[in-house]
C-alpha cells in the first residue's frame, strides 16, 4: 500500500525528511506546503525556503500560503485527502479542519524530547541550557502548540563542539528514519501515541533580540560558551567593546581561575586572547566577528583590529552601556 502525503515544512531541518519521503516507493508526496518567499540579505531580495528549493528540484507541487487558516491552499490540501499530513518546522498553527483532513492523522517531527522545549526554538534552548542531549519527537498534531501525543522519539547527543547549525543538521538526519519507519506502523494501527506529562512541560519561545546580548559579569565562561553556541549561526551573540558590537562565534572555557574583573583581558599574544567572565572564570576567544568585518579566527583579529589590545585592558563593556 502506498501512503499519500502532504508535506509541510520550511527550514533546512525539514529537507532530509522531504527528500526521503519523495524517494521512497512506500510514499506518494502529493504536495509540499511551505512559507512564502521572504526578503533576505542586505539587498532584501526574495529568497525561497530550503523546503521550497528541495521540492522544486524533486518536481513536487508547492503551495505557499501567507496564512494557512482559511486559505485557498488549505482548501487544496483538504481536497487532496491525503493519508498523512507530515510537518517538520512548518512555522504556522494548523486549523482543526486541516488536521482532520488526513486519513491517518497529521504528525509532526519536533526537534526536542517532548514534553521538554515546546515552541519555536527548541534546539537553541537545549544548547543554551547546557543539555547533553536532545532529539526529535514524532507526535500527533493538535491545535495546541506541540501538545499532541508522542508516537516515538530519537535521542541525539550534544557535544562540546556543537552549535545550532551542527545540531540542526544532526537532528534533520535523525528525523528521517523516525518519520519513514513509523508511518506504515501508524496506518496499520501498530503504533499509538502516549500523552505528554503536563507537569514536565517546558517552553522554548522564539529568540528575542535581547537574548543575543552576552553578559560577561553575570555569566560564567561555561555559560557564555553555551550561550554563544546556542545562538550561532541563526542569532549570533554579541557584546560591546569601545562602543562597537563584537559577535562571538566560538569560545573555549578555561579551567584556570582569575582574579581579573569580568571583561578584562587576562592573556594576549599573537594567537591567543583570554577574557575574564563571572565567578572568577575565564575563556579563550577562538572565532569572532568585529563590527563591519567578516568572521575570523582570533589570530587574524589580533593581527588586525585587535593589535592594540593588551593584558589588563577592559575589553568588554560591562554594565548599562552594554545593555
């Protein structure tokens, strides 16, 4: 039996699952629904979502409603009467009428171990909170955000080298077998969902601008590392130095303690730059992006814009001026 599918997704995380479904003879992808093209870059030129680009390469029909509820695109999906609606980071709530249009239900691949991190930024929060693992949950969709019964999960470790970008790649790959190997089981009645434990629910709302601000006087070196990796590359974290914003790409917490005040340089040579953080901790800066410059390693920075820096300098602005 071939199962018909309408796939709904937007970012790169969703692409491997779409490609796998389209390549698998057990499934027939009838249409792909994704977000409209959005302005991108300094020139604000319209750019298609990664899912749209993948769907076009696969020769699949693409629907792009600005808002799915009550749209012509929603009516088309209902008319298709698919066996499944499969979503992966689509980015909009689906009305009950649409959820009920699929014969065996609407299922979603959500990038967290539910009920932990419901919401739009689960990968970011998992890293920022110092979690050692996250994963993907396959769940039934309901009108309440990420609250449906969980069908299956796959766990993925978070290493000390991972950031949001690398984890999205890992999780996108992990979602493929989670979806493709479970749809037939669901259709055959061999897999049923388990309700989420409401007392264990946590949320991961979309990243706000103020969350990108680093606070060297409030965060330890380890917390700054989590903070930076948990936002890069989608929402790079930054701090002020001499009135200029510096984005941080990669740092390394150091075991050695320091008596220097947060934001002060504790070591500087041609290849190394160490900075004090909260609680007597310190970190090594490895990659950064000075204002108006490209991302560079610390050696290039110290050979250019950072030449004037010296040990003992208050490099990172602390307090109200950095808020």
